[in-house]
């Protein structure tokens, strides 16, 4: 099994227009490190400003998906006008292929000090021979 990040979208111009002026703020979210140990993978994801209650981890068809959201403060003060704003409000997500043999109960997750740590055991993909099917001749 090999742990591979999954890109949610593909844009030919991502690298060419990769600067903050072009609205690429989402690129700085969910910075991720993946470490490999003998028996498991460890994923560390930076989620500063998030709370544990606003983070969702799901496993579907071999893909581990992490989704986080931060709600905007309800500030009804119309006298204030932002000159510059960098804090993030909204949703972000990442997906990783972990294989079809990994089950939800095998995965451990912990959120502490703005870092989500996920441990995924290494499991070999079962390589089975293709099923031999016959077609009836009429």
C-alpha cells in the first residue's frame, strides 16, 4: 500500500499563477506532512484556528477525506472597514488514497494545539487472481 495525496482539482495554471495576489490563500491551508514507519503512516495536518468539533474525517472507497470549517464571526459593526484581511473563514478539505483494506476502526486521530494527527496502519492490498467467468453460448 502506498499513501498518495489526492488533488481535489487540476488547473494547468496553478503553478503559473501561484501567488497570494491571485487569491491562492487556500494553498496555505491544511499544510500536511506524511511520515512512514514500519507498520503505519502518520499524517500531521496544520489546522490553526479550527476546533475539533468542526473537523470531519471520513473513509470512502479507499479515500481518507479530511474536511474542516471555520464560521465567520458575526460582527454587525458597519462602522468598521477592513483594510487587509488574512484570517480564513469557510471550508477546506484534503483527500488521500489509503487503500481498500483499511477500515474506519483501524484509523486513530487526535487533535491537539491546532495539529490533526492521523495514524493509519499499513495493510497490503490483497492481490487476487482475476475471477474466471464463462459465457454461455446459445
